[in-house]
């Protein structure tokens, strides 16, 4: 069976380099999209916490103090 003309080593190297470059571009694009998804998740979590604070009628400094107290007590129990 007849075969087509074989690629030279330089053509193979160039093809691999182009493939790697394309994959690196894709990876960077996917990383940016992942960062955007993490940012969106964080925004939603913060909105949820903000809604909870608003519904409680407490001020943010009161909530912060309560959380700090909880963290301190939890750390004492873990020791």
C-alpha cells in the first residue's frame, strides 16, 4: 500500500510546538474561567451570609463579635 510523503523532523517538531502552544492557550483560558467560577461562588456565599445578617436584625460588628466568640470557644475545646 502506498504511503504519503513522510514529514521531516522539523515539520514534526513544528507541529508538536503548535499543539503545545494551542494547549497552553486552552489551559490559560480554562484557568481564567475557573477563577471566575470561584469568584461567583464566593459572591453567592457572601450574599447568602449578608441575607442571613439582614434577616437577623444584627449589625455586622455584632455578628463579627459573635463569630469571634464562637471561634475562640471552639479553639479552647480543640486544645
